């Protein structure tokens, strides 16, 4: 498997993958207006030009994409083919994008289907679910390293690294302090 930043000429394959996965997993949660809005916005050339896009390949086949905007601080597109869900591909794409993000945090407007995926990556909701132009989304944020960490366990080796802390506590009885 190879993860790399994609060239603008590869946008066609990105859009095909995004639309395929959107139809399979997102459309059930959207109105026809929401699906039309997603298609139109994801095919806007000016919008696409502002994105930094990463792809995961198995051989020559594109199996996952993650696109950021705002200097790497906001996830704009994040799709993995259904046959590859729950295999760590999304996490690897996310970690690759994090390396190029100098801000220390990342935001996303998550679809209903992906809220749990983002929680597993260390994101927390910052507001309740909203709808705009038929698109349902939940604003979320992930702080990669929090200088003003609210956790009282200051001697913990994960103190200030909320993503690592959430990964450590996933599935355990003791919850993450900040949640």
C-alpha cells in the first residue's frame, strides 16, 4: 500500500471514488438536495484547486482519499472504498495529512455516517448537527497537541496529546478526562 499526495491531474479519480463512496454510505442520510449539493460542490474546479489531496493506493487502484484546505487545518473530503473500511486506511491517511498540518489542530464538518469514524481519530463535536443546502453535518475538532490540556494527569506521557490519549483509552473503563 502506498500513501502519497496527489497531483491536480489525478482529481478525476478522486471525484469518482468520492462519489462512489458517497452514494453507498452517505446518500441514505441525505435528501436529494443534499446529494445534489455535494456533487456540485465537490466538482467545483475553483474549490478543488484549493485542496491538498492525499491518496492511498493498492497497486494502481485508488482506495482512499483525504483532502484538506485552510493550510491543512480542515478536512474537506475523506472517503475510503467500502471493501477497505476498518483496515486502518483512513487512520493512515489522517496521520499523513497531520504531518503537513502546522496548526496543531484539525476541523471537519462530519456527515452523520462518519461521526464515529472521526471520534476514533480523536475528534470531538464542537456543536450539534446542522443542515445547510440539504447537507447534514456535525462540526468537529481534533487537537493534535493541546498546550492547555485540561487533564489533571500532568505526569502522563500522553499529556497534551489528545489523539494519543483517546487512542489509549478507547474501549477501556476509564474515560478520557476532557470528555
